[in-house]
C-alpha cells in the first residue's frame, strides 16, 4: 500500500492522519467542493440517458427484426 510509505498510521479515520497528510488531502479536495455537491445530479442524468439509450437500442433491434420477416 502506498500510504504506508508516508508513515506508520492507520488509514481508518481522518483524525489518525498526520498533519501533513491532512493538509495535502485538504488542498487536493478543496477546489472540488462544487463538483461534489452536484455529483448526484450528474449521476441521475447519466442513468436517465443510459435508460433512454437502452430503450432506443431495443426498439431499433425490434424494428429491424420485424423488417427481416
């Protein structure tokens, strides 16, 4: 595990991380606050688009099968 190279700490909780690791993670995730808040909206939109794509594909294959008869 890569995190083991930075020190001997348990990767279980935020409080058990050394200060330098908390600062590094805070700087990394700090600029992504807006994206984390709208992520569920993106997840829902992708699921809806995948369902539409699947239904369209099934209808296209069904119609193609009807024309072959």
